[in-house]
């Protein structure tokens, strides 16, 4: 009997299967395009033709498909086979997706966890891998051997099934925003004839300042008090207008500085021009 089944043999699913097998686990693999699963045959990997067999044959089932809609479409015909299995959803989704999947699976007798992989496929099985898990703690404990086999850090965030996706979404929002800023800056630098290698070196030098802003913002947000005489919103507003203009001059459409400047102006409009830039959080938080 395999220790774990992996549904999905794309780049991430294949990496999951190989790393688990390399750690000494017996791994069943299934893919809608059967040839992809067959390509993984050997070295502890067992391609399975029938989806029902892939779900039935192992106590732990990792689902690594395009998204939750694809996962539900795949699992629907074999939903009865998930009884007494621990299904770990590793597909891309939102907190609402995670809750809906749990509400669909659990009444069928399925135990379920949600997981977010904070790594590229090549990092699985190394110290660089970080996988976030959420759902019932006893279910996470039961897949400990699988989580450890993936290497790096297996972080259990709590019993709320939505926590892994929420944390993943928060981190990726930051990462993509930072990437957008870097690329817009590269466009401005390139337009001015600045070598991009030198620009990139200087960007890295800004990391300590960014860390200072990140860590300094947390207690301000927690307290709901944002007084700042050193670099208040009114100062940032002027700088952001100039940066947006520089972006437009360089041909950057819809510069990110303009988006942040609009949020700063909204916060200033409520009578808070002397606040720390962390006060923009109040414009972003939900009701």
C-alpha cells in the first residue's frame, strides 16, 4: 500500500512526488493526462491509471492541480473514495475556496487540510522549502511524515482551514507588489540610461530600510495610532506625485506610485496629514 498519493503531475506535482519518493515513501501518482504520470514510473513512484484507485490506495492524498475548481471537478466522480482519507489540498486558491472545499469534503467522511507551498519546485526537499498548513491539528500530526519529507519548514498555522491560503495570499501580495516596484524602477532607470546591474545592486541596499518600515508599522497598526513628525503622509504625498510623474515620463503606464499616492491622499483627507505611512492600512482594511 502506498504511503501517499499525489493527484496532478505538473511541474509542482511531479516535484512533490519525486521528493517524497526520494525520502523513502511509496508514492502513487495520477494525472488526467496519463502519460505524465507514467513518465514518473520507478524509484518508489507508482503511476495509477484509475483515479478511484489513486484515491483509495493511500491514506494521504495530496491534490496539486490548477485550482480548486479543477480539484472539485476531478474529485467529484470519486468523492465516496475519500472517506477516511486525509486529503491535503495544495492547489492555488483563496481562503473562501479552502472553506468551501472543507464543507464539501468533510460531510463525506473525509479528513482534510489545506497547504500552501512557498517554494519553487526545485526547492522542495531542501532547506529552502516552506509549506504552510492549516486545518485540524490531529490531521496535520497524522501527515507529519509527509510534511517532513518535503524538507525545509512545515509550518502549522492553526485549525482554521483558511489560514494557509490567507497567509500565502498576504505574502504573495507583498512579493508581487515589490516585484512590480522593482520592474517599474528598472523601466525608469533604463529610460535614463542607468545600467540595470547597478540599479539592482542599489535596490538590494534598500532592504534594511524596508525591514525597518515593515517592523515599525506593526505596533502602530496594532495600537491604531500613527503619529509621525519625521516622515508624515504629507511628505510621502509630494514624493509619490513626483515618482508617478517620473514613471509616466519614462512611459510606464499606471505607475504604482500613483496608486499609493491616491491612498495617501484619501487618508490625508480625513484630517491625518501628520501620520506615519502605516496609516494607509486604515484605507485598506475591511469593515
